[in-house]
C-alpha cells in the first residue's frame, strides 16, 4: 500500500496528497459524483511562474553545480504539457473513471544527471553518486495504460529537461552567460 510506504519513509508530502485523494474519492462516492484524478510524477518542463517550484529546483541545483553528488535513487518524471493533456483527455472521455497515473519516465538519478550533462555540457553537473557502496536502485514500474488508452503520448524526458533548462535561463535562474549549445 502506497500510503503505508509514504508514512514509513516519512514522505509527508506524498502521504498528505494520498490522504487528500482518498478523502476526495470517499466524498465523491457518497455524493454520487464521478471524480477523476490525474496523478502526475515530478513535473518538469517550461515554467509559467517566475519562481522555482520543488520539481524545477531539483534541476536548477544540478545545473548550478551546487550538488556535489546525486543520491542512489529513482524518480518518476512527466512534462508539464503532458499533465495538461492528461487532464483534457480524461475530461473529454465520458467513460473515464477513477485514478490516472501521469508518468512519462522512471529512471535512476544517474540517468537524470547524464541527460542534463549531455544536453548542456557547459554546466558543472556532478557525475558522482553519494552512495556507490550499495547496488544501484532499480527503477520501479508503473502502468500508464489507462491514459494511453485515451490517446496519451508522453514527451521524451530529454526534451522536457531541455525545455526546463531553457526556461530556467529565460527566467534568470541560471546564468545567461553560459551558451545554449545543446545536444538535443
């Protein structure tokens, strides 16, 4: 059970989101309302707002070289435009019901930083893992078949990360003096 997992690893943000979702589902059921829930992963891509959110802050810290090492960890990612498309898709399908996971990629942090280094080699992005003494954590699997059945196609993470970094530059969160030369 994901809720128990979040509680025991003290991931209070995810735990609170799960409790809120469960409460919303229970209330909707009591009222006879069809509640659709789109559950996005760590969301990356172009920012609308001028300030950093938690997801984009993760990218910015790697780009600026403020992280000397990455954790032996896995995370799921999705492009912000895909999250918007997913919401539109479930809304437009009258038979849509329940929970829809919105996950474009699941990968180890080493792959995440490798993509950033490949796209923007001019930035001081770490290539060191904090914990090389343990086996590399394996990516977990999720099914996004429910969204794909509705016609969802996910943006490749490499493209999303490129758009994230360009957005960080455009909003002044990354030095503009560093060239935009990229491997995309």
